[in-house]
């Protein structure tokens, strides 16, 4: 019997793919659209949320080293969803604004930071705690997408 060796990258990608399946399975129920790309060592998930009568937001979740570390959350141009790539450049203009979004260049970096559990910037520099490997349900990428979607629909513009 041959023992199959699984690399850390393969383990990470499998955990990320499991989260993507949860996100994709709920897109009709919650009105978001999702797609995933494999960039070699890790996966990137794109999720588009449309605010009724308003803007479309596209989240880019980079799941490198997931679940050891939280995914990176960035917002990119809405058009990126139709041709997702790692070259999709985040910019402050693509981010939602409103309560619990820390403005760009306010000491947290050049981009806004949504104060929502489940992404890398939320936990950076001890800003918040709670990330574990594996993450608890409230800290998973699926729950992050749900929380961002709800904030966009209810509070952010």
C-alpha cells in the first residue's frame, strides 16, 4: 500500500474549496454570485453582491495558507467578476462606505478596512482576536461573505 503525501498547499486548497462550495451553494438563496480561480499554490474566490437600486460590489478573497491564516478581503471593480484574475487591483473607490468601515489611510493601510469578523485585516496587529485553525463557524469565509452581504444590503453604500 502506497502512502499519499499531501502538501500544505494541497491541504489549504482543499479547505478553501470546501468553503467555496458552501458559498456557491447559497448564491441563489442570498442573491450573490461567486466564482473561484486556482492561481497555483492557493485559491481566490470572487463574490458579487448587488445592492438593490445601487452599486455592485465584488469581494476578492485570497485564501493563501487557509485555514492557518484568515483570507485576505479586498474589493475590486465590478467588471472583474466577468473576467476574474489575480491581477484584479483593489482600490478604495470599490469599497463600501458606512458604519464599521475604517477609512483608507487612517492608520490601517492604504485601503478601507471593513470591521467584520473573518478576514486578515480584521485580526491584523491584534486589532481583534478570535482566529483559530480551524476557524470557528463565525470566522469562516462562508460566514464572512454572509456578513459582508448583509452589511452591504443593510448599512453600507
